């Protein structure tokens, strides 16, 4: 599963890199919103991959919990942005 994870993360990190480069270019608000949404979607996919690896670690009995701080407002904003794409 680690190999599969690597094979998924590598191109996804490439996509995120392109989004970062695009953020630095001049564009209208609509395109900025699209880049922001694409970046958030790619980050969400990376989290899903990490969650999948965590699941397999739990199954193997080798999972360790590590608390992380986050800002709920930023998280909710990302969720709203992703849901707006479906509307």
C-alpha cells in the first residue's frame, strides 16, 4: 500500500506545484477562485490518501495518534468552496 500511496502522491504533488505557480501569475478573480478550489481539492485528496494509510496502520496495530492544531474557520471555508463546485 505504501507503493500505491507514493504513486498517487507524486503526480498529485505535481498538480499542487502547478497550482502554486499559477497563484503567482496575474489573473482575474474567477480564475483565482478556480485555482484556490483546485488547490483545496488536491490537498483534500492528499488527506484521503493519508487517512487510507492510517486505516491500514490501525489494521496492522501500528497506528499512533498525533494531535494537530487547525483553524476550524479555514477548514469550513474549504468545505464550502468544494461544495459550491457541486451547485
